[in-house]
C-alpha cells in the first residue's frame, strides 16, 4: 500500500464513515489541532526532562489519538467496536488524579506565570496552548461532540500546565511570575 492516495489532491478528505469533506472543514480542523497536540506531547517525551513522566505522557498520547479518531467519526462507525478509540469518564478521572498528584508537589500559585523553563517544560506549555485551541475548535462543532470529549480536553490542558510546572520544579528552574 502506498502512502499517497491522490484522493486529497482536490482539497477533500474522507471521514471514517466515508463522507467526503473539504480539508478546511471544521471537523478536520478540530482533529488537525488534536494531531498537533499529539506531536507536541511526542516532542516532550523525546526531551531529556520528561523521563519520569514518560508512562503518563504515553497514555495521554494514546488518549489523544482516540480523541482524534472520535472527532473523525461523527457517525460513530468505529467507537463502539474499537475500545481503544473510546474516551470515558474514567479517563477524565485519571487525569484529575494526575493533576492532584503532581500539584501536591508544587508551591501554590500566587500569580500568573510566564511560559518557559526547561525545554520539556516549555514544550508542555506549548502543548497546553495547542490543547486549548483544540478545545475551542471542538466546542464549535455541529452537531456537538460527546460531552466526555470536552471534559477530557479541558482537564488535559490543566494537566499539561501542572506537568510544565512539575518538570521545571524538579529541574530546579524557578517560575517567572507576571
């Protein structure tokens, strides 16, 4: 099988149900943002400072891939038969547990902080902003997506913020307050 199909040469792509849409369709834009988010998390995993977080970040990458699959599947053709493509409230709860676990290790926030720090911490801040952009795209979709997807993305951006802080904190890099 060749990597290229030539089916997108006229600016269209197919959703999982076979529906052809323009590549600038809101749904394609939303899962494109999710794809970018996944790439940023991959960059974090490849950096030196993320080693102890690798397992959690690996699971998040799998979750984010499932999120993209669900966004590309508005007719629910795969979600019910491919369990790895489904996000649930248990996944949201797992993110909340991680937020609480890592946040307990950090000094409390007194002010806004500027993004930066170590390469891994900085990349996590970028991933957080990409996650928020993806959330805005997902919220705009019609028909609306399953509410668990919105909860997941909302919690994920919070977790990415805490992870950026924890990576920098563990590296001894102080936060710059605004």
